[in-house]
């Protein structure tokens, strides 16, 4: 079974947890670490012979186009993470369209090729923003990976489908959806393969969860990380105790866990996993 490996390429200060502490006007004044941390990931993947999907924030692509081209040059899929890391719940349809069109255009101009995948900042395709999937399809995105089928204080559609599928979005349009991976325990769905969950849980728990999804449910899993999750030396930002814990817990151990993960499981970009499942018939890119 081939699983999807993904990275959301953004700066440490873009995290939603810091929205109230670090205004957008301050972003250009803060130390940028996204290039060094992403290149570190690229080196790890190259050593292992593994390709992944990098959902790149437009704000980052605008300032670091060489990084975007390097991701592509090294054989990875470049996908879209929006432009300004605004949760869709704070945007109306016209603002959302403007944000993603700007980001998609930046990425495609930088690469000279189509970008077909999207992931919302903070997984903010929730029940109230399902209209955004139609906008994505209208713009030309062929898949989304934003729906988290869990209960969470910031995101989630608890009863959403757990595995990759095609979804009708209106006006005769469809889009492929690759939800974030969970394991079911009775009525509960537990997130298992990304972000703070990946950092907090002991690696054997993650290993068993992905193995369960693959062997017992016959489905691919999807793993997500941010470059800043490998950066234990990132500057400290003003925030509450819970936010600091969520953001920094076990960042020193993330690289070792990532190396074990890509050694233990077959990994590929989202686009390739969806194509192999017959859910992405034509991407328009090689």
C-alpha cells in the first residue's frame, strides 16, 4: 500500500495559534526559517529516495521562488496552501477565490506548470465552508486535502468520509478529496498521522495506526507535517502555555520519527496516490 506524504510549507509564525500574538504587519520583520527547514526535509527525502507533496503558502512562494523551484526540481509535487494563511471560516466566497487564485497563479508562474492540489490553512474546510470545494473546482483544482473527520476546537467534520473519494460540488463539478487520516474507536475518531499528533504520540502508536489503515481497512493513509516541526531552535513567540506546548512539543524528535516513517512505509505524493486509486483520472501535469 502506498501512502501520501505531505508538508505544509509555511513559516513558524504563520501558525493559527499565533494569530492573536503576531499581526500580519510583523511577518516581514521576523526571522525567516522556512528555506533552511524545508531544504532539510528535502535532503532527508532525497537520501531515502522518497517523493512527497509540498503544499506551499503563496506568501512564502512570493518571497522564496527558488525554494519552490527546488522542491519541483527534486521530483516532488508542489500544491497550494492558499496565499495568506487565512482560515476559510474568516473569508467569504469572493475573498476565498481571490486568495487561492493569487496563490495558484504565483506557484504556476514560478514553476511553469499546473498546480492541481489544495490544502486549506488549519484544515478549515468545515461544514460551514463546504462551498469552498466548488470554488476550488471552478478555479481548476483537481483535488483537496483539507477535511479532518474529527472533533476539534478549530476544525473538523466529525462524520465526514474517512478515506479518499470523489465528491460532487455542484454545477456538474467534482473534486477528489483526501481526508486527513484517523482511526476509529467506537464512536470516536482519533487523528494519528500528522502535526502535533505525530510529535506527541510515541512512534509505535503512529506505526500501528497506519498499518491498521493499510492492512485492515485496505486504504492509504496521509501524513502531514510543517517544516517548523523539525525546528527546535525557532524563535519563541508570545503565546499562552497551551499554545506553546502544542507548537513546540517534541520538535527535537520529529526528524528521527520522520526518518523511521519513510523507512517503514511506502510513501508518495498525493497526486500519485489518487491516480493509483483511480480517483484522479487526469492531472494535466507529468
